[in-house]
C-alpha cells in the first residue's frame, strides 16, 4: 500500500509538472494566453477529464519506452566514435550482448536504472582515454530529439495528439536536466556528474576504466582470479562517497574471494562496511551479501545471521535469477546456517542447469567452483 500511495503521489506531481510545461509550450508556440489555457481545465467535463488523464498517462509510458533506448543509443554511438568497443546494451531488464560472434539477449537488472550501455575503453594510457563524449552521448541524443519534436507544435494538431506531444517533450526535457545537470542520487552520480568527476579525478577514472575492462572479460567467461592483476588494488585512502572509488576495493575483494583467500577478502569488506553510512546503498547491500558468505565460509555463523536480516534476504531473492553470486550465498546459507546439505546441492545443481542464462559468465564459473568447494569440504573453517 505504501508503494502504491507513493506511485500515485509521484504520478500526480508528474501530471502537474506536465500540465505546467505543456501550458508553457502552448503559450509560447500558439496565440493562447495563460488565462485561456487554465480556463480550459475549468470547462472540461468528467469524460474529457478522464480521456486527458489516460492520454497523459499512456504518453508518459510510451515516452519512457522511446527515450530511454535513445539515451542509451547516444552513449553507444559516442562511445564507439571515440574508440570504445561494444560489450553490452541494456534496456530495462533485457541486455543485448555479443557472444561467440553472435548477438544474444539475456535478462539482467540493476536497481535504480532504466538502461545501461557498457563498452570497453580503448587501449591507451589512462590520461589519454576519452570519457567526456561517452558520458555526454545520452544527453546529446535527448537534446537532438527535443530539437526535432518542438517544431511540431507549430502544426495544427488534434488536442489529444498535442497533449501527448507535450508529455513527450516534457519527459525528454526532464531527462536532459536530470542527466545533464551534475548531481548525485542515492550515492550514484549522473552523466553530468561523471563527466565533471572523470575530468579531474584520476583515481575515479582508473576505477571506471578497470571496471569496464573487467566487465568485458567477465561477460566473456573469464573469472576474476584469471584477469590481469593490474585491474585490482586495495587503496586505503579512498573517498567512500565516490562510488567509482569504492568500486576499486570491491573489485579487489571479488578477486580474493575467487582465489579463496577468504580471510583477506573479509578484512577488505569489513573495512568497507564500517563506512556503510557513506557508501551508496546498492554497494552496501553487495558488501553485506559477500560478507555474510565469508562469515559462513569461515565459521562465524553468528555474524552471518546478523547480516542476513529480512531486508537483505529480500534483496538476495530479488536478484538470485540474474546474479549467480546470490545463489552462492543461498547455497552457503543452506549448508552452514540451515544444516541442509541436500538443499545446498539442489541450489548448486539448479545454477549449473541455468548457467547459460546468466549475463556474467565469468562470475557463474567462479560461483560454481566456490559452491563445489563448499560441498566437497562442508566443515572447512579458515582453510584458505
């Protein structure tokens, strides 16, 4: 109910903003005055009002379905033009990737994002790798669409078509502002913020470059332990409010886990978790998941149980179908917390059957190996 009420509230706010922006466009591009525009809402009958609402609602949904792919295409085109190589292209929960020379579609989701274009940086020294156009490409694509859409208001359009066009333009303008004006939301920087940050912060640039290169390898089936060592480091003086810098020790800990150096990985993650108030929420949940696994694997059942509260378990269940690391955690929970080896083996076997469905093939290979090690040595504690 709370979620539904929030949705209704923001729909009403969005409708009000849309009406105001629509009114501004009508006043600027036609002979209608503000008084005449507002008076139309007073004279409208119930059936027309319902139609106006339904058209606005449908136009908003269609606008997002059109504008999000256009935004990501902007990133893709500008990235490719500046030397980046294609890795994957995600719209909502579906990702297009190239696998064995063929394009495939797989399901994958990232909380708080409607799309994502991931490319691999050109093989250049760090300071020469371009990042500006790759980040700005999405906003530029939205600006081009806005420039194409605005002249249509000069035509004599059906009122409902004009309304739908107004909603489309308003949605596009909001996307331009939300992505172009440098800002952070939930600890994540938008395109404008990343452009500004990567221009002056070499550590952040190193973080994103290593992430993109590692992502390209892991999608092709390479495990973290088999990647170049220079992609992984563990700096101690990072800015915990900067997600790009936090990604550096996170990548380092993932390599240690894959190498089964559990105590070292746990030390790194505990250090990160002590700064959880500064780190973006999505990363905090990931740190908690990996810490819980490591506590279980090293025999500290109490600490694992404390981390695995209702909220974290819900997060694990939500992402277990797209992130194999969540199945690995659930396998450890079954084995060490529930003392149910049969259930643990069932989780392993199910993951092996579905292995090809996952986007990050290197992660799946790693998780299956770690699960098999658990099942072969169920009583091992501090063995690695």
